[in-house]
C-alpha cells in the first residue's frame, strides 16, 4: 500500500494491519500521511479518549490492561497507546508496556501500540495525536492513552484527551508529587491504585485537602480506589469515566476539549513546519556555521536564530 486511497478503506473497516501501517506512516512522515488524514478528518470525533498518567510504579499499565479487558467484556473495541520513554540509541519505543499488557494483546478487539516520545513536549509524540484519530477512524470505541509518567510537562496530556485519570499509590509520596506537578489542575478523576496497602486513607486526605485549595472547577474530580492486580474497582472507574463523558456533553466540555487539542496540535505542527522551512531556506552550510558560531561564543543563540529567520 503506497497511496492513501489504498489504505483508506481497510482502515475504515478496522483492519489491524492497515491501522498499524497508517500509524507508522504518521510516525515516519510518509508522503501519503497528510492525504490520509485529510480524507479521514471529517469523519472523526466518535471515540472516547482517556488519558492515564501517574508516577512510575503506580500500576498504570496493569490498570490500563484491566480497563481494556473490562470494556471488551462490555462489547467495546479498545485502542491502547502506550507512550514509552524513547531509547536514546534507536529512537524507538521501549516495549515494556506491551509486555505487561500481554493478557489482552491477543484479543482482536484490542489494539495496542507503543509510541516513542522522541522528546515531544508533555511526553506525547506528535504522532500519538494522529494515532488517536486513526483509532477513531478504525471504529474503536475507547482509546486509552497511557503516558510516560507524571511531571510538569505531562500536564499537556489533558489537551489530547477528553478525560484525564491521575493514578496515585500509597507509600511512594505520590500525593506530594501530584501537588508539585500541578496535576490537581488537570485531573478529571483521581485513582488510588494498590488501595489495599497501608496509607490509602492518607493519600485520599491529601487529595481532598488540595482540591479544596485549588481553583474552583465546575467538575469536582472524584477520588476512586482500585486494586488493579485483582481487578477491584475497575467497573466503578468505568462508570465514573462515563459519568464524566455525560457531564462534558451536557456542559459544552467536548467542544472546549476539541479546541484545546486543536491549539496544541496546530502549534506543534506550525513550529515543526516553520523550523523545517527555515532550515531548508538557509541551507546546511549556514545552519552549521550558526551552530559553530554559538559553540565558539562568537554569537548568542538568539541572534543566530534571528539571523537564520530574517536573512533572505
């Protein structure tokens, strides 16, 4: 399949091979990627998109696995995008999440893709947003986006999803980490995973205390408890995800989220295109000369960039 028209129909039919190839096109900048997305764009917006973030060790992958399996049992098709740390050597995704989700990987109604961050702001590769749309186009009912971890940059995940779930765990100082990262501002649901451990009550008290200090919001993020390893609390979490979706539709939240995502995506693509065109216009010799000038302290980086952009 070399043309967008060859890939369009099998993708719309939900064929896994076509979906995998289309995501690879987006990741690798295939010439047909833009035409494919342009053809699909008017037909998107049906899938529910859920972001799952939290500190390493919080059990995000196990929770995602249990969510996917339970949604499948309820008759849904589920896409999982596991946004992994980028290998500094290969630039590819580390496939640990796919291994941990092995129990649902064989289900034809569940599609799992590991995505490399490749240094993208917020831990989400640019291609991850394209992958969300491709899963939507392929007929998946729910898309679960598991992010690298929790941090200040991770806050951008809220612009790519409809519901943001922050996963905390007792005994790891996650409540303090969440406060520092500003996650209180973006969480739509809090999940205390491994809630059978000592300290779950303390984590919940910390969250409720910080919620009372945060800026008032129309939606009050509930605090749920799960033990993902045993599947406990998963049905209740799904019920809350649906309740948040109902609230979004009733209060114009979906349109607001779509606008936020559009801004993030537009800004990212604009910066990427502007950088590429500026480099092409300047030529590799001028770019290398600018880099060397910065390294030799002959010119500061701001002036060097202005020179590349301003000179004909």
